[in-house]
C-alpha cells in the first residue's frame, strides 16, 4: 500500500513530538505573578504592566528557542524515514524537505531576533518606570502628611502608569522611554522641545505621549465624578527620563519633565484643597481600581 510509505516515517517523529509536549508543559508552568498572603490579590509595583509584558516576551523567547530546533529537524527526520521505506529515491522530494528546514531556520531566527529587540525595548521602558516609581516613593509619609501613590491603574482601554494623591489634588503621571540619537560626531543628543501638540526629539517628533497623558487626566477626573461623585483637580505630568526639556516653548498641559526632583515638584505644585473625606474616598476608590489590574491579567491571553 503506497500510503504506508508516508505513514510509517511518522514513527521517527515520536521523540521530537514528546520533547515538544514537554516544552509546552514547562512553558505553562511559568508564572511570576506574586499574590498577597493577606487577601490573595496580585501585588503591584512600579512598571507592573511592563513586567507582565516582559514575562510574556520571555515566554515567547523560550518557545521559539526550544521549539525552533524541533520543528527545523522535523522535515529532515521525516525525510530520512521516507528514504528507508520508499522503494525509489525521489531527489525532488528530498530537496523539498531540505527547503522546508531552511525556511524554518530563517523563520525562527527572525522570531528570536524580534524577541531580543522587544526585550531590550521593554527592559529600557521598565528601567524608566522604576526610576520614576523610586522618585515618587519619596512622597510616602506618615498619615499626618497624606500622600498616596498608585501604579498601573487600569482605565477603560488603557493603563495609567502612576496616580499620585496629594492634599491639594491628583497627578496623573505617564512615563515614556526614548533612547538618545547620536550626531555626526558620535555625541549624544538629549534635548527635546515641547510644543502644544507634539514633542520634537532630535530627528523625529511625536504627538501620542501628550495625547495619552491628556486622555488619562480627563478619564481619571470624569471617572471620579461619574463613579464616586468627587470633583477634584487633576493634572497630567509626562516624564521623559534622562532628557533635557527645552522650556522656551513649554506648555504646562500636561507638565513635561525629565523626572529629576519629581517628588518635590509635586509637593510644590498646589492646585486646590482636598478635605479628609474626599481624600479618603479617592484613596479607597483607587485601591479598588488598582486591584482590577491583576484580575485583568489573569484572563488576558498571551500576546
């Protein structure tokens, strides 16, 4: 029966299939989510959304690095089985097996390179998030000096990096990590000009960071009014770590800073007064909202 010539070589793929199953099982065991021993809620620190994204990328890197060689060898192993059972040698068929293996090598090489680049970008963004979070930690004082700092607050369709509750208002803080380009002499260019609708970096400009910060600021204020009946001043802050901000055309909606002295800047920027009842209500509302971030990640499919 001719079909046996194509079926029997599948026996040689059994070891590779077993290894692939083990790889998938090990991948599913990878879970870095840390939960509180008090209420079993996921614990969050600065840049938690980026940490979760980095975990997913490392999981993808693990799969591509482990499954890649298995899939590359599959056509070759099957082809060797065909050579044992086929009554006639068809060199065109063997060439097709070799071509498939070559294409798989190129594909997984590209995927590994893509994972590497994604890891570098996310790690740089995480470093900036942690730097801003460390700066904001200076706001934490005893209850007689009430400053609350929340990280990764989920909005309707996006995540707010940081929210700071002060006695005189709320600050929405967004962080953007951008590397410094080099000029013709190899020197780093690190000055960004701030316009009303865009940021002018050396060699390119961006509008999205300003729009996102304004969007987050508007959403937080409207959410507090709609869901909790609290109308308080909310101001947006866009942080560009390690950049020099050109203040000649600086607009303060949102406020654009490089993160140095951020805690003192928030303390020295009064916007109004919050009574104790509103302050407590806002802190409780943001605490409950922050808990949704962990639940959202529990059901979020891997990218």
